[in-house]
C-alpha cells in the first residue's frame, strides 16, 4: 500500500490522500481518502475517521466503483508509525 498526501489550501484542518492498494498480480485500486475526524486517544495514539471513494483501478479492479468509511488508529509511540483499522463500504 502507498499513500500520496496533500493538504488543500482551504483553511480546514484535514488531510486528503490518494491511497493505492497493489495486489501480487500487479492490479491496483486507488481510493481518494478524506480525513474527516481526528481524536487523540493517548499521548502517542490518534484515532482517525475517514471517508473513501474509488477513483480508478487496473487489472482485476478496472471499472470498479465504490465508497465507504475507514476507522484507523495511528501509533507514534510504543509501535512507532503503525496504522491499523477497518474499511467498510460497498464496491460495485
């Protein structure tokens, strides 16, 4: 998985990213991710609420559409720079 982050010049404090998932066969799925909520859990962990929407796909994902939400926890302390979470929604 890779992510390209960019910060819009809107004065709003959220991050937008394009997240690319790549399969062993080389197929890719690109999702536009909008961070809509950020909540500090501990001194080193943050819970992040996001929405996602498929923007393009290659190989087995070509022509795929879909959208949903992501709930993630970023850990910058005990397990530095790890991200774990769940993605929900629909693909079609």
